[in-house]
C-alpha cells in the first residue's frame, strides 16, 4: 500500500494527478473537449425521433454476440457499414475492445508488429497481449518504417503495420497512400489503420481518411469507432470475409464480452445514415479547425494538426491546468492533457472541435485566447 500512496503523491507533486468529476458539463459552457465531432450527440430532435419509434428495443443483449438472441440489429448495422465500405464489417463493443482484441488475434509469436510511436493505448495494449515482437517507428516517419521492415523482413513470418489515420492528441494525419505503397512493395506485410478520429469527419460520406484517400480496399483492417463522431457506442472492423470469420472465431474481446445493447446499435444505424449526409457539417468543422490552427501558429504555438483536433502545446503540467481553469472561467471546457497520455514536456490543451460550433463562437474563442496567451 505504501507504493500506492507514494505513486499518488508523486503524481500530485508533478501536476499529473487526475480525478473524475471536476469536468461535468454545466449549462452555458462551450465544450471544446468532446469527440462529438459532428454535433450529433447533442441533437435532441434526433433523439426524440429515435425514442418515438424505437421504444421496444432491448437495453441489453444479455450475452456475448455468439450467444445472443438479438442478432437482427447487429447484422443490420454490419450490413449498413459493409455496404458503405464495399467490404465486410464486424462490430465490437468499443474501439478499445477492437484494438485489444483484433491485434492479438491476427498476429502470432512469429509476427513483427511495426507501429507508429504515437498510437493509442488500446493499440499498445493489443500488441502487448499479442506477445508478438514489436518496434515503433518515429511518428509519421515512413522512411524509418521502411528501414525497420527492410532490416527485419527475413526474421519474421509476417509483418503488421499499425497506425492511426488521425492522431488523437496531435490531430495530424498519416500518409495512407504511401503506407499502402510500402505494404504492397513488401510481400508478407499487412496494414491496420485505426480511424477512430477520421470516421465521420473525412471522406465524402464520412467514412474516414481511407475514403478521402481512396484506399479502402488496400487496407487489411480498418477500425472505426462509433463513440466519437458516431455519437453512440461501439466500434467496427472493415475487412475481407475470411478475416471477419477468423475474428469471430479468435478475437477474445469479441467472444468473451457481453455484446452491445440492441438499442445502441439501432441508434448507431440512425447515426451512420445521418453521417453519410453531413458533408456541409464536415466542411464547416474543418474550416473552423483551420481557423483555430492558423491562429495558434500565429501566436507562436506550433503544431501539426490537419484535422478537427487542434493541440495548444504548453509543455508544463501545472501551466496547462492553470490555462484550462482560466478558459473555464471564460466559459469554455478545454481540458488539459498530461503524461502519460502525451509525452512529458508536451502537455497541452487538446481542442476537439464539433461542427455544432458557430463561426461567431470561434471568433470569440480566438479573441479570448489572444487575451489569455498574451497576458
Ligand atoms: C485512436 C483511438 N483508438 C481507439 C480508441 C478507443 O475507442 P473507444 O472509446 O470506442 O473505446 C480511442 C479513444 O479515445 C482512440 O483515440
């Protein structure tokens, strides 16, 4: 127990102690930290429409997917996603379940996993569970990735490249066409892309960076999540029929966990059909993100964002908490992100914009930020 107390003390002293409950949404505050990228989560009209028509849906599946009696809503949602992507779809309970279940399933001790240095914790956990050997390439440095593949190609039975399309803490994006090229030039290599922050936001129908870059068919497994732009809960893998069957039989997070409630999947279906139509909202979202990005650069706060996630990198855990509190007094929820979520020295406010924010709100935000950052 002493170790636990010491650990907590260390966190407090270093400014990295986290607690739950301080950030509850109060009315009147502008939320700049949610993953509700299209503003669907707060759309009461859609909720009324949904609850008006779906009152009889079950609130639990009461079993894992393989044993559940409620298959219709799951297969309906999978068919909808499969039709959109033109491939096969398999639902998971969350992005965390998808990453931590799929990666161990599709790798073995003879596999080398090569992942971007900044991939999400759920991917890292999946890799650790897989017991495959893994090497991280420098963030978005595809020359480094190629070097690792060339040096190790003959030592492993196969190689799995893993990355995110839109990086969750920096909002920068990976070069999917080049990754596909590397995969094709290196036989025995597969590509796994997490579109948690790309789904809903990029591509004409919101299918993600894979749609924008026209590489849906070139990626072995695409993971999309429904709890962010999807305004729901759950995740899906897009892949080929054989891999889908393989995952149904081997992905432990799929087999050994109670499946999502039918009501959530029905809601997800409604959300997905809305998302495909939200091109105007996507354009607006990327426009306001661009305004915030440019503004921060003009104030000397550099970053590589090319998406709706825009970091204000402060580089000090105490200062970032203070800045977040100052923003709170001005009416914004803009939460501080600290170690271990981001590397030490890159502590930041992670602005995570939604299409529901108006240009006028962004005008006011920029003006308030100017005052704060200059003081
Ligand atoms: C890149 C990435 N993948 C996966 C996840 C996990 O998704 P979920 O919240 O659905 O478990 C997250 C969550 O933040 C994420 O940022």
